């Protein structure tokens, strides 16, 4: 594409974006109020699936976008990818700092390599990195773009919701964690340490909701739907507290480098409790048998409470006093005492004498 038509296309897109993003000022969004915060239902976005090649005017980033699109369409055909096609029409990728807020961000957060501006649909690159790192960074930001919706004052990005008018935010780090989890599993196909704790929380929640369902909710930017799904197993206030606690812990950790272990454990314990309720319901509805119940409770509730996030590739061997759990993915084994409380009490009795 030559320079003039390139510019013409960009202008046309900017105009299109204005129309698409701003129509529904008076649209009544279904909402849920929890402890004073309103969570909005995610509206449908109209967009046709099309060959992404007609959006490719990003020069050095085109290859990354093509690879992203291929992997997205390959792995998430069961999800609604309308937001991706819709936002690709108008996205801008900037690798130069053009405003003061971005400059401050670049100076203050030296380990932030890029970020996505939901309101304006801009991917802003802050630090130049190796080609391999650039792929990982852009895939992450493109996932944010693929789950972005803007309806009047309400901005959605995956499980994150922001109301510009009231300045209320929720789900930022559940969203970051899940975004990075998908990035590592399906796009860069590699483990990296980015958002590790947030990723652990998101993964443990995905285990309750189910992989397919969680992915569908994510691409629909449907925090409302996620809460409804978890409400089958606990009160909405408890879910709200969990999501806020994740935000609080992660904000302290990622923004101020402070690791509040007590809160980390509380979050794991909250997720474990929801999962326990789910397993009890599954057992009573005969969706799982006693054996599977015992195993899943051990692996995904009791173990989680002890800070252990087991993979899906797990083998459990039962012995008289303990279970031997082997995680084949992490090449690790550990014991789980069947009755740790009794064990400790006996210990105490001995030391008292
Ligand atoms: Zn992000």
C-alpha cells in the first residue's frame, strides 16, 4: 500500500472508530450491583470475520500480526472473535512517545515494555526489545485488543471493566493474569515469569469454570458472565471480594514490589473454597463419582490451599497414611498427609511430655 492510500485508510478508520465506539450513549446495559459497584453486562459487537491482510499497514509489525491472527483463529474458533476484527480496523501501534502521560509511564515503570490504551485502541510500545521479546509483548497487547469494547463511558477489556464517569475499576489483574496465561499457552508457547501470581489465580479460577467456558467469557469481555458462572457455587459478594483482593494483592506486588503473603494465601484459600463447593455439587448431581471427587478435592482444593498449583498432567498414588502426587509436567513429586491435623496433635502430645 502506498503512503497516500495508507493515510487515507487510517483517516477513514479513525472516523469509523468514532462512529462504532460512540453510538450507544443511551444504550441500557444490563447490570448487577455488588457492594455499591456496578458490573455491566457485555454487549455484542458486530464485526464480520475477514482476511486480516486488508488491515496490514504496520510495516515491521505485520508478521507478528499475521502470526497472532493465525494462532487466534486456530485455537479460539469456539469463541466470539468480533472484537478482534472490529478493533483491528482502527488500531494504531506506536513505538514513539508522543504525550506526557506516556513519557511519565516510560520513566516510572522501566520494566513495562508496552501497554494498550483501551479508550483510543492504541498499542504503545515503550522499550525496544529483542525480536523474540517483541513477539511475546505484542501478542499480549493484541489479546487485550481482541477483548476490548467501549460503550459510552464503559470500557471493557477481557475481565476488566472501567467506568470513566465514576472512575470505578474492577478485574484488572484477573484480566492480566488470564491474558498472559493464554499468551504463554497458545501464542509464545513458553513459560515466562510475567504476571506469575496473577496467572496462578486466573488458572485456578479457570479450573472451576472450565477451559472452554472461561475462554468464551474472556473473548466476550464478560466479567458479568464470569460472576454469574461462579455464583452457582458461592454468593456474588464473595466473588466480588475475591476479584478485588486479587487486584489489591497484585497492585502491591507489581506496582510497589511488595509481596503480601498473607493475602496471597487468602486468595488461594478463597478459590479453593469455591472449587470445593463446585465439587460437592458435582458429586451430589452425580457428574463425578466418589473417587474423582476425592482426587480433585485433594489436587485442586487442599493442595491449592497449601500454595501448590498442580498441572493437568498429574498422577496420584494412595498409601495408608498419605498420597504421593506426581506432577508429570513440572517433573515434581510431593506427599500429602491424609490426616495432617491428627499428625500434628500427636506431635504436640509427645513434646509436652
Ligand atoms: Zn496487559
